[in-house]
C-alpha cells in the first residue's frame, strides 16, 4: 500500500533527524535518507540512478568557483594574515573609546571578506582578540559575543560560498548576489559595533584608552601586510561585476594571486605549509560537494514521493498576505539553520522556495540576503551553532553561559536587520541595480 505524500514526508524528515541525532555527517545522513525514500517510491531499481543523480547535482561548471574561493580562504587562514589585520586596526583605533571591540568586529568583517568562512574568521580573529579584550578588562560576554557575531559575516560579505550555491541552485546571477550582500553586510557591521559599545557602557565598563600610543608612521607601517589582500578582493570583485570574467575565472585568478602573495609575504617556501593549505581546501571543498550531491539526491527523493509538489501546492494555496507567507518562510529557515549547515539548507530549500518567492512579488536577490542572514543566526544559535563551539574552544576559561548570553543580543540584532530589510528592501537591491542595471 502506497503512503500519502504527507505521511511519506513525515517519515523522511523523521529519519533524517534521527540520523543527524547520531552525529552522522550531514552528507551521509542526507544520502541514506534519500536512498530510503527512493526505495519507498521506486523499489530496488532505484540503485541504477543513484550515481547519475548525484553526479548531475554537481556537474555544473560554475561550481569550479567554490574550491577556488575556499582556496583563497585557506591560504589566508593558514598565515598570520588575521593577526596582521587585527594589529593594523588596533593601531588605528586604540585611542578611540571602545576601540578594541571595534577593531575586533571590523577585523572580522574584513577577514570574512578574505575567507568567506565564518568558523575561520572566528578562529583567526578570536585567537588574538578575545585574550586581549579579557586582559584589558572587557566583559567576557562582550569579548566572546562580538567575535561570534562578527564571524557570521563570512557568509554574507562577498565573496560568499553560500551566495554562489544559491545562485547555482536558483540560476540567478552570482555577481548580482555578491553586490546584494554588500550594503546589508555593512549595515550589520554598524549595528554590531553600536551594540557592543552600548553593552560595555551598560555594564559600567570604563573604556581603556591608555594603551600603547602609536605614531602615524607606525600606523602606516601596519598596512603593507594587509593592503595586498584587500586589493585582491576588490580586484576579484571588479572583474566579476565588470563582466571581465566569469565567477569561475575570477575565483581562479583570485586564488592564484592570494596563494602567490601568501607564499612571498610569509615566506612559505617549504612544501609542508603549502600542502596543508591544499589539504584544507580539499577537505572543505569535498565536504561541500558531498553535501550538495547528497542534497540533490534528497531533493530527487522528495520529488519522487510527490512531497515537494504537495508542499509547494499547500503553500501556494494559502490565502494569506505575502508578508505572512514571508514570516512563515523565515520561521522555517530559522529552525532549519539551528540544525543544518547553510549549504545543505540552500541546496534543499532554494529550488522549492524560489518560485514561491518570485510569484509572491519578492525580489529573488533580496530574498537571498534574507536567507543568508537566517543562516547567520543559525551559526550562533544552539544546539548546533558552530561559531559558539569555535569561540568556546578559543576561550575555555569563559563559561558557556557567558558565550551564549554574549551572542544572544546579536541574534536579536540580525532579526531586526531582517525587519529593516523588509521595510527598506532597497538596502539590498540598490547596489546591484546601480552597477548591473535593473532586472
């Protein structure tokens, strides 16, 4: 007896969460759940199409840009670039009240643009920033919370791997997606800085501006080690937005230049460090590709069981205001982001949500920003908030409760950011339209 799509969907989702609860890697949990669903739908003959379906999910030339951007991030993360960036900002802001917390969040924002990785940003900036803030007497929740939140910017500020995945999944322009993330990313940086300063004052922390004084020459001396990376990022984005190169070509050139600068600047002439950079790139790229291939198989299983069509039909038939629909979608993304990594959520949900978003009159590039901010919230929200675990590992002396309390206000700030973007969508859509023209 065949099961209804609703019951099949409940069984599939239940099986997925059961496997995730065992600690199984995301890719394997998605793949095995998909195989179970396909066996329910098509029987043993489904094994004839498993490999073909998974390969088709990643057989896209645009995916070449993902390991290239990952290589850029790995090259930067494997060097003292984060330390140099942090020290450069600290030299310029150390006489500003609260300059250290501003330096941390600013360094996170810039390093996020260099690496596109939230955990790498937390680790690189947090290793210097958290101990220094604690030494100067900053509240533990301020020190850890600002790094947790600053690290999330890695998936919004371009170049962003999650934006690339969204662009491929929905067949939208990756260059336009990158531009859509710039202004919201800067808005969140400003909101994070404002809250961190207010939080310090609220907790009666007297800002220490009596630290080392740096001459103008010393401040300038800190810039040469940071400037080449910023030039590479700006240049990569320029050739991408200017139509000079495709995303894959721009990513390849950016990765080559970044690797060259890293080798020369930090004298990585021994094979060991270079092999470690490529090994790290290989591990993360394979993990992302495995998740995407398994998610494609999972989506195929949902479609074969008519679950996708049933859910889409149910949502489309809802006689509700489009903003109520958007609120429901946001709630779904928030809950999903607490358990699954951004790439898995985007690959599974974007093809389903995209036609609903467009038919409801929402801008798909604006929605990409909304989706990404939801994924950012998941990175600092229990039970699977990856940034929380990274920061806790960096500062084991800080109680987990303090880390959570420090991160919670930033969760609320990002929710406020989503509301602001709903009221003023031009924050996300103005720059893409100005640079690349209207849709």
